[in-house]
C-alpha cells in the first residue's frame, strides 16, 4: 500500500459523528450510541425550551439520513434509550404527535452506577459487546421511590379509565414510569396547559385533580381523550373551563327550580290556612 496516497475525502473531511467508545460499551449498541451523540449535538444548538429544559424534535427519516442508519434502526434505538431513561420524550401539544427529545444528564448511566458491560468472543474471533444481565433487566424506567400522593392520583386515574370501560387498566409498572409520575407531579404543581397556552396556577390539591378526573370520565368526549396524566395536564384548562360553564348553566335552572318550590310552598301554606 502506498502511504503517500491521499486519504479518501470521506475520511479526511466532511460531516461525521464522533462517539466515545465508553458510551458504545455501556449501551452495547453502536446505533444507540450514535443517536445519543447526535441528540446531544443538536441539544447544544436548539432553542426549543419546555418545562425548563431544552428539547429537539426531528423525524426518524432525517435522523437516519444524518447518521447513515435506517429509520427503523433510529426508531428502535431511540425507543431503547427512552426505556433505559437516558433519553426523555414528551409531546407538548396533545393534537400534535411530534415527539420532542432531551437527555437526562442526571441519570445513573452517567455516574457509573450501571453494571459494566462484558465482552464475549464471536465465532470469527471478533469481539461482540453484550450488556450484563443486571443491566438489561432494568431497561424499563420506573420510579423506585415516589410520592404517595402521586401514586394515589395515578391509581385514581387508572381506576377511572378502567371503570369507564375505555381500555384495560394501565399496569402497575406503567403507573410507576417516569412519564406517569412526572406528569402527575407537574399537574400537582399547577403546570397546566399546552405549550402555547401554558399556565402556572400554583399548586393544585389532590381533590381538585380527582374532581377533574371524575368530571372528564362523566363527559362523553373527554372520557375518550383523558387516558393518561399527560393528556389530563395538557387539557386541564379546558376541562376546568367547560366544567365551570356547565355549572353556570345549571345554576339558573337550579334557582328557577328553587323559586318554583318556594311558590308552591306558599300556595300550599295559604290553602292550609284557608281550610
């Protein structure tokens, strides 16, 4: 080989993605490491702020084009990173299914508290990176210790969904995922509404949230659309507004009914006296 030959342009310059080998070893997947690194790159350049964090959104096809992967590989990698908890996603607007992503830099993954990766030799003599057993068992991101009030509200919503017969009750593991627990925590803190109508009304009580759940489950439209803490939090302002409007409509009828009862009582009293 002639060492005086120029390097191919793809190796010498141009667009490329650098990934730390330790990240590949910890994840046990080059595609996941690539997606994580690319997400980190764009987070540094993004100005999409939501709930105090910077987020990035893109299609799987565009991620794939940037990384040299297929859209299916990107989707699989991002799903795995979400389940691990290193990557967090949200949908700021309930009517828009676009997922926004950010990285949880406080996750144990970065602190070296995840079981190390061991290597095994493949039949051709090359090394294959394999996650340790204890690592793969904990890919579901659940909250180990949670607030009893949040647990109670998550169960209250799950029971309401099941009682309404709309879908099977979410599993206990689902109720303890970061997504359910964190969304309910934000709701309790009064962080309600969609991104363009986000409100901070101060903390809400558990009874207020339960009342909103009860009202939604008794409404034909909202019962089909409030199936998670996320949708409950995003649509809370509309639920509150519609519940108040319904109450205001009932008040005149209630007053009219009360007035009618008073008139009937007066008439009955006069007749009794006349007799």
